């Protein structure tokens, strides 16, 4: 329903949200109604993310989180009586070219008011300039590398991994680690940046020596050679920066090589992605922007609602999608305008104020989110807060 055919509605001010989940998801209604536009009866959001391929878990999880958020937004009448949100899913299938194609398709559809952008940095960095030229407000989840948040129309609701990885090195320091090895996927920009620059810098600041740095590729499936090298060096800890399927294999081969010291990983291993490694994953520690082990009120409320809807635990990607959709909804309410430009203005306003969501309290550096996160440990199929 684009252009003149769109029906505009004035924003309902002072909406009272009594439920705990509503309160935390909306951040207490701090944004308010700035007026100056209207909210259409049907708001169309395109989700352009992997639904198939090696990192499909990120897109599928975000889809579920977004669906839960939409259900709450509509049930509460958050954007006005009878206002509906339509979520269109476009699969990037792990391909940069397809991501560009699907983004162009979404941006060319004048009924699409905003986009939840690709979760892979390579895809996101490719389409980010297009977003600025086409002036379609886009909220990225994951995509923690450089070149993503680059103009007034690009926003990121998942904090860059490096911003909450400091606690990993602090944990290793507190545990007395003096030496570490780094095993990282050099094809994956987030891990490449962290492995080559972030971790060395954080380690040096804490007096920890990196005795070994081993890059692998996205296509690497056998880590026997690297595992033997690591076992031979026998560092106090291993920083493992691999995608989920790689991690399962690497953990097994590290144990077979005789390496038994502390292994720390990333949020990619969270919420069951590492479960296939069985006992080999016990003791694995990693930082997350969200975990069901987090005890904050908003995080626990999200976990409870997600379990009720999907009969399973949410992962960090579900929290991403949930907070991204609520970010967009809050933006619409803040500007009182569901047009593309109205949403952009609203996103900028909400980013300045921050809000509370599944990941806890979100603040922003410009258009880029920051959260405290948590450090968790995997043991016997369950995440607990690391001590």
C-alpha cells in the first residue's frame, strides 16, 4: 500500500503497557510521540538474511525473535489500534551476490518501509552503500565487521563482538593465564579482525603472551594439523574463533591431540550451536550479548515469552531479531511516521536515548549498539554464567 494509497493514522499517545515484558521491551516509553506524520495500517518490514547455508542459524533465529516481537507489538496495540506488521523473509543463502540482489528487490518495493539487513559482514558491507543511496532504513543484526554502519540509514542492533570480548581476556587473566594460542577463521571478517588485532591488543594490555596464531579458511573442515601444533605449544588457553560447524570438529580434534587447557570461543557457539561436540565442549567459555542464563528482568522476560511461543530456548540471534523489530517499532512511535524517512528519523532518536530489550540495556555509539553482555560456560548441554 505505497504512495497516496497508504492510509495514515495519527499516533496514539500515552499508551499504557502493564505487562513486565511490554515495559522492558518498550524501554518505559521514553521516546514518545513527536508527531508530524502518520502510521499506516500495514507496515511491511523485509528481513534480508540467510535462511539457508552455513550461517542460516543467524537468520532463522532472528526470524523467530522478530515474529515474537511482532506478536507483542500488535497485541499491545503499541503503534495504534489495528496496526499490523508484515514480515517478508528474503533468503541470502550465504552469498554476497544474492544478498545484493535481494536487498535491491526489497528496496525497490515501495511497500517496504524498513529492512532487517544481512547478518554476515561480507554481505552487510556490500549492501550498506546501497542502503544509503536508496535511503531505506536498515537495521543490521550480527555483521560485526567494518563497513556496515556507514551512513544515516544504516543501524546495527548487535554490538560488534570486540566491544564485549574484553571480558574474555579479563577472565583468562583472573585465571592466571600467561600464554594463549589463537585459532581463527580468517575468511570471516569479524573473526579475522578479532584474531589479528583485537585479541593481541587485549592480551598485551593484560600481560598475556600470544605464542601462536593459526588462521584457517571458511572451507577448512579438518583441524588435526592445527590441533597438534596447539597441543605441542600447550598454551594456558586457546582463543578459538570459528563458525559453529567448524568448532564442533576442532574441539574433538583438540582433545584427540591431547590439549586439555581452557578454550574460549565466541557467541557463535551459544545456545546449543556447540551441543553436537558433546563432552568435548564441556568447560568451553564464551561471551554473548544474550543468554538464557542472564538474570536481568528484561532478558528473563524475553526468555519466558520465547519459550511460551516456540517451546525451546532462545539463542542470541533470536534476541537480535527481537530487539531489531522493537527498535523499528519504537522508531515509528517516536516519529509518529511509518514512512522510510519517518523510520530513519525515529531510529536516530531512539538510538540517542537507548532502550531496554532482550539483550538488556542497549546504548548506541552513533547508530551502533552496545551492551554489557555476559560470559557463559557450557557444561553438560547447558549455559551458566562463568565464574
